[in-house]
């Protein structure tokens, strides 16, 4: 049985008919074609599917679509400014060599964004803690942590 | 060394903008109109006879377009020994054996259909331990064979080990073992197979070997009755490689078979659980090792016998002993060497290439044993390493010709930065350890060719397109190649576009493996860039009125080196060349195949044009109550020839290092009677951002004479010496030697207890 939901996605209102068993990730990728959010495991262990719901970073692969009713969702596609300027985190990831294969990158950036939106000056330990649920096999995390820290330091 | 405007600079990765914005298209993201989804049914038992398969219910499920089994496909086998059919009939030999496959209009329907397939098995006794598999009376896996030991001639003899043993002042002997580990690429494996109306195949793939995969697919199509057709391989952005995509797999042939049967594009995409179970990891090994040296500490011999769990089928894992021979014969100067390895079939998964290609397993045994030798000699293991360190100009027992070699510098840098003299053997509960590595740094002639092609063309506006055979799996080859071309052509690196993902467009390459891409594809790009630069200057010489040898290019401007006022923009010269009567198109191609050698029948020969060296040093703290190891400091010194891009080079060292620390301390594919008990990230325990120790990369530049701008390979070395460096540090900290990876708290606690029982310190060098 389809249900209608309304929520804010990347600052625009979305009204859609959804199947109750869909996850937010499924809806984003398969229905809306927003493939920037990745699926690395499908059971909430790798963080590649991280998006922000009402300010909190969540694993969209576990998040039932009906739960987004009335909420505000931000994905990697939604953090670029309207005139195409990259978010500070995106710039910093590029400049610091924090990207290799890139599959974890969107989720990593969204986790970091939720942290720095909530906290002006998170510590390195808080950064590590925040992205501990975002697995990366390429980089050894060092440059990712540096990239996030650099955005914080410039504040 | 010279400084350059582009080479040696920290240029951001060229494809990073699309990756940080989510616009990069991975195989996960690819959809083709009309595409179907393939799913695979795996065996229920590690060893069984298939008595019957009933697919009739699955076939009737709405949305199902095809169901195939090993009983209704042409007889085809793939892999290094051609011992692996894409779908099994008769017997299954492992839990990952593919039994049936479905193509349906959605992945959910395909999954549902799998559940409707009835397979009747007769379970057979399995064999999961390679030592048991070698014993008489053990069940033989492959029908027609007399033994589970693979017929592979892994035997290296250099000098005379028996005489060297007699002459040795001091000898140590011990046994070390390593575990199964897997790549854990964040993007799971997948492909889309699509035939056109004339039966030409386009394969969208994650492969690391597009041109060898092309041949594999053509071989398969020939058996499937599609002869003399074209195969095109297109790579999406690849979500991690690490060796996992160095072979072709059953799922790719299954996609092809389903696409043929349905006449629709078919996508097969692994779930995470499948990625753990059905990709081919680094195998477990058991190694008996013995070292002997003179009174002064000069190594006289190294003898190793190794048993490798090959698993059920044969892929490149079975050939890793050929690369293990490299550290065995040539890590430190050791004149007499004997190495014998046996790969053994078991009902586990099956082994393949993984970053390091056997080197981590061999180096764990070698570098642990060397510390034992030093202790028995009463020597500082740092001194022992320096005495025996490799040097430029050396020819090793396996006939490797060492050109550039910064091993001593690496050892010394590590000792200095870790405060070796100050900390070694001093502090109970804390300790330092080190270990070194050798790896191929100038390609590796494992196939008949070690070549890579490059084509360069330049458009009317001075923008450069570089078509390379080299695949990009995240390591940054596209950026390094762009830097090399920009440096030679005197253009901005932003104006160089690298195209690297389509066999219809790009020239040939043997694959991304053996840490070869910077060296081989870099030299290929260098050659092509020099050629096209000659053409440009030749044409420009007419319009500028200066001989070509007195012309150069900087920032896209061609100028006379005698009079800089005489100049013209690159784009203008090209437009003139295109638009003039009898015009000329600017394009150059170059094929670089390094002057390295295949091994001869005795496994000797100069495998690589140059060799990469490195040393890792680690300071650990061991908690005696919990067995927990904390890495306080980690120094990774690498002789890289030259850092073409120090930022990305550090990325290889950090990434390799952390993968190596996981190998040393936590990662383990836990097989119980052939069943993988931890096929998920929670239980597999790859390291997270919270586990990152303070790592300090040290880049040692030796300017290799054959490398592009002096560079050597760095893709694999970062994880090679990690485990023995940590094991040696743990021994220094608490006097216990863990000889079986991973070094878990349980093993440490057990060893500490045993040591307490013995009531004495150390048991090294028995």
C-alpha cells in the first residue's frame, strides 16, 4: 500500500508516494536518482549512506522512508551553494588529498557536516569519534581527519 | 634533485571534485534502459554432490526472465588453472560455489526467485586445513587429480644452504603463520553485461585488468557460441581495488550468460555479505623459516618452507609464491637461499591477489626471524639490519639488479625518529620494533609483457587529452600521469585531461598491479609527451622562425630560449597546423615496456627494473591485564625514487599502513569448516578512524635512473613490513613473540601466562 509523504529535501519540498518498506536510501537512489549517497553494506555498519535528517547524521540504509515525514533531509547533492560553489568540507577534502576511491567520501562529508553544524570547534577526538562509523579502506583516515580539522581551524 | 613546477607538487587528485559532490558514477549507480538484475544462488555446503536442481517455481515467478544452472550452460571454466566453472554441476567445493542464477526485472524479484530454487545435495566430508588436505586418504577435491597439492613448481635454490648451515656461527629456526584477510573495498563488486544486435559485448566492469579481462570474456564467448565478436570493457569509477579485481570471476560470466539468454543488459551487483564470501582474498600461510649468520652478524643463509591454503579453485593466489621469492632471496643481503612452497586445495574460499601479493606473509616470517637471530647473537637488531642492508649496485642471489636503493637511509631514519637507542629494551610494557621491505618498484614482468600504451592529442585551444591504458582504482594514477605530461609539455596541469576507462578508446595495458602504474604508465606518458612536444616545436619553428632545438614551452606559451620575445601560444600553433593546406594533426603514441625479465625456469631473473625499499618502526604499549596493544608512534620510511605527488604518496603510505596494522592486530576471516563466520564489517574488524595511531611518513628520494622523473612504485609497500614491525615491538615490550597473525589480545594474554609459568624472560632463538 502506497502512502504519501511530504518532507524537505535539500531545501525543497518533496511530496511523493512511497512504499512503507522502502528505506530513505532506496528512495533517494532508486526513486529520485540521487546516487551521490552510496550503499556500502546495507545494514548500518559502513556509513557510506550517511545523510543529515533534522541536523543529525543518520544511516539512510536503515532509515524507514515514512520516518522523514515533515523532516528536513540533506544529502551530498544539497550542500553545494546555488551558484555551484563547493561546501568548505568538499573543498578541504580535495585540497588535503582526503579522497582516493571516493566511495566513502559523500558519507564521510555528511557525517563531518553534521558535526561542524552542531559544534563550532570540535576537537580532533570528536572528529574521530564522529567519523568512526564511516569506514574507509583507502586513506587510513589521516587526511580525512586533517581535512575536517582544517575547516574547523579556519572558523 | 631538480625542482619542477608540476612534478613533485601536491596537486589535488583530478577526480576528487566529482567524488566529493557525489557525481562520480560507480557500477552501483549505473543503469541502462531495459536492464535486468542478476542474482546468484550459492552452495549450502562446503563440499557436496548436487543430486538435483529444480528451478521450475522460480521460472514461473512474474518478473523472472531467465534462470540458469551448471546443467544448462555451455561447459566453460575460467581461472589460472581453468578449474572453475561459473556455475557448478556435479560437485560443489566451497560455500561460495555458484549453483544457479536468476535474471529478473528487479533485484528483489531475483532474490525471491533464488529462494524458490530447490537444490538437493549429498554432503561430502570436507577438508579445511591444508596440512590435513596433504595427508594420505584425505578427500580429493578435484576429480581426476591424485593429490590436493597443486602442480606448481615453487622452488628457489640460490647457492648452497647446507654448506652455509655448517659454516654458520648462529642459527635460528621457527614457524610463523598468517590468516585469511580480505580487501574490504567500500564499493562492492559488480558488472553490467550488454550485447548489441550483432552480439558484440560491452562489459561495464570494476576490473583492474581491462585488457586481460577482455581476452577472458572473448574466450568465454567463443565457448558460448559467440565467435569473432568485439568485446568492449568500460570501467565506471572504481570503489577500491587492492588486487581484488585482478582476475575475472564467476559473477561476470554469469552476467554475460544471463544477458545472452535474455537479450537484455544484465547487472550483477554484490551485497556486502557476498563481497565477503564470494570475492577472493589473501590466503593463510604456514612458514617454517631458518636463518644463519657469521660471528659478525652477516647473513649466510635463509631457508623457508611454506604451505599456502589455496582454497577450492585456482586464481592468482596460487602464484603469490613467485613474488614471495623476492623478499626471501633479496630482502637484505643473503647469499644462500632455499624456498619451497606448496599450494593446497581445501574446501575454503579461494585465494587471489591482495596488495603485496604474498610479500606481507613472507616478510612477517623473515623480519620476525631476524629479530630472533639478533637476540640469539646478542646483537641489536637495528645493527644486524644495517650490516645486511641492501645497497645500490648489488646483484641479489635471484639475479635482481639493484639500481637505486635507500634501505640504509630508511633504517636510519626510523631508528632516529623512533628513538631506537633510547627506547629499545628499556621500558617494561613499552617497546619498539622495526622491519624492512623490498618490493618491485619498476614494474614486474609477471606476464609476457609489462607494457602500457599512451596516446596524446592536443586540441585547437591547447588542451591536452591523454589516453592511457592505466586503470584508476583510487590511487591517483590519472593525476600522476597528468602531472608528468604537463611537466614535459609546459602546460598547466588543469589543461591535461586523462581518459583511462574504455578499451575502445584507450591503448593497451597489462593492468593495475605490482605497484607498477606510476613507473610504467608514467614512463609511457613521458615518452608520448616527449614525442608530441617534438612535433609541436617542429611546427612552431616555422612560425616563430627559430630552430626547434632552441624552442621550449612554458604555461602553454612556445618561446625561443634565445629570445623570449619570439613566442606564440600553443593553441595558435595547433590551429595553424590543422587549418593550413597539407595540414597536420597533432597526436603521438608511445608504448613503454620496461626492460625487466621474466623469471627463468629456476625463478631467477631481473623481475623489475628497479626495487622499492622501506622500513617501518613502531612503538607499542602492551597492557598486561587486557592484552591490548596500543601503537604510540608509527614511522613509515619509504624509498620511492622521487615523489611525483607527495600528498598522494602520503595517502598510499597512510592507507597501506593502516591496512597493515589491521592485518597485524585485528583482521581475520574466521572460517569454521569452510563457512565464513564474520561476513560483515562489525565482526571482521577493519580499523576505523578511532584506531589511527600517530603515523609519520618519511619519504626517501633516491632518484631512480629509469623511473619517470626518478620515481618508483609505492602502491603496495605501505603494508608489507607492518605486522613484523609490530610483532617485534611487542616482543621488546613484554618479551613474548606472537608467531600467528593477527596478534589479538587473547593470544597476548595466553602467551603472557605461558611465559609466567616458565618463569623466565624470553624464549627467542631456540
